[in-house]
């Protein structure tokens, strides 16, 4: 049996084999601790880390390579950015603004910060998932110290007007953070041109390894300093203690370099594939709705609401042919409607009828994806219609 086509690249991406090749020597050959600089093994590891830091900083438009702090991923980066900034600047104010569609790594951290005295304002978004600049400006208070707005949404793919949001924050002397886990490696980013003070990212979202990421911390106009949230060695300029993941940082730098080089061609291919899949589905099922902004969106993301089709049931039905996600937030305890889909106006029922397709390098033929989805949806709807009609067998019994 052939393995199912992978359509969950927003959740994670496979490591590019070119990235893996770059990483391999740093597991068994160059295996020193990058903090052990008194000997050759440690120095070689440190050199590899600093070369990776320099490459990543350059690709994001940083002024200095030291503006990149290595972490275990965007979740840790978000925690460091939000908690570190709040604790550092709480003498100037305790008010933080974010949006209702942030990732749980931001929302849960903000919820925690309330226990430390933070006042949180979550702004609504429009039906496309865009935050309103005027609404943001009106929400700013005298004691607002931080604004956090996701660069691109992980569920619906909408890209925010980051440069304008950052400019507004800058004009008010407020720190601007963006969770760019979905955008780095997929969209062109220049942190200084875009007025960004803090930016979080994860390698595994752009064909790098899991368990490594970074946080951009601006050092010029203004100089941003964060309080550490972990202790024990003072690594990463005192902002993030812990032995550095040398193979991971090397792999992340290589993955980002490849992603940036191939971005234009990749996005063009993903955009064409997404349009093909959406149009073929809409031709067969005209009521299907594309969620998120129609133009300002990630090229590889499709959030689709399919009336009458339960997303989880469709995933189960096609599990041997396609791997994709539902548009609802699930835990081991309960299944809840997605806070993102609710924020853009979908009902609970519509949220549970929403799927997310994350296209990528390993997706393959879009025609096959579209045909498989059409077949799966048709089969599901036929079964529902049969149950509704109470179709009888030859003995007059319903089946």
C-alpha cells in the first residue's frame, strides 16, 4: 500500500535531505559543546553555531548576528519574548495587546502573565482574519508596553499588515512582537524594514529539524532587552541558558537558506496547486468556502469549510490516502471549535466542517489530491443521504 499524501505542512515539514546532509557531521564528528571554548572540539562547535547565527541574521535583515537568540522553537521564543519583555518593562506599564487568533503559545502565555499582573486586550479580526489598524490604535493605553500580532495564521493562512502594525507600535514607543512561525522561510521578511522588535520562528516549519528555533531581539532603535525566563549558565547573552543544539542550529540555517533561495518558485507552485484543488472542489461542491484572506495569505495554505461534511470523519475516511488536519482544536479531553474560525465568524457547526490543507514539497500531484478529496466528500455525503432516506433492503429493513 502506498503511503498517504502528506498535506499537513503547516503543522510540520519533513527535513530536507540537503539539510540532513549538512547536519550529520555535527552529531558524531564535530560533537563538542559550543560553550566549551577552551579546546578545539568546543571551538569548532561554537564556530558552526556562529556561522549559522550569521546566516539566519542576514536572511531576516538583522543589523547584527547577535540579535538572533537560539531556542527550542517558536513556543519557547514566544514565552521568552512575552514574559521576558513584561518582566523587563513592567515598571513602565502592564498592558499588553494581542489578537483573538493568536497561536496558543501566545494566548496561553498571556493568560499566565495575568497572574503576574498583566492586563490583556485581545482584539477582534474581520471575516478575513485581519486586525484593524484603527482598532489597534484605539486599544492603546498610556501603560501599553507590548503588542503581539501573528505574522501569518497557522489555520487560515491570513497574512497581517505587519509593517503597518509595527510602524504604529513604533510611533507610540511600544514594543512590537510577531509570532512568525508560519511565515519565516515562506515569506520575505526584513525585521528592520517591517518595524519588528521581536520575532519568533521554528526550523521545522521550513524543512529544518524539530526542536530548534530562534527569537530576533532588536538591538538598534530601540535596543530591546529581555529578562531571562530560564537560568543556569547565561548562554545566549544571558537570555536563554542551556547547551546549544549544534546540529539543529546548523540545519536551521541551511534550511532557511534553501527556503529563501527557492521561495519564489515554491510559492508560485504552491499557489497554482492550491487554486487547482480549490476550484476542482468548488466545481463539484459549490457551497465549499475558502477561509481567510483571498489574496494576502500563505501560498501553501487552504482552509476549507465543507457544508454537511464532518471534518474528523473525512480525515478518518481518507486516512490511507491523505494526511490533513481538521479546523478544530482537539485535546485528549474534549474537542472544541477552533478559536480562529470562531473569531472570523464561523459557527460551531461550520468549525467542525472545516479542514486545513497544508501543501508542500512532498505533496505531489495536485490533481490526485483534488480527485481524492472529491471522491471522499462524495462518498461521505452519499452515506449521509442514505441514512437520512432510511434506504430499505429487499426485506423492507433499513440498512
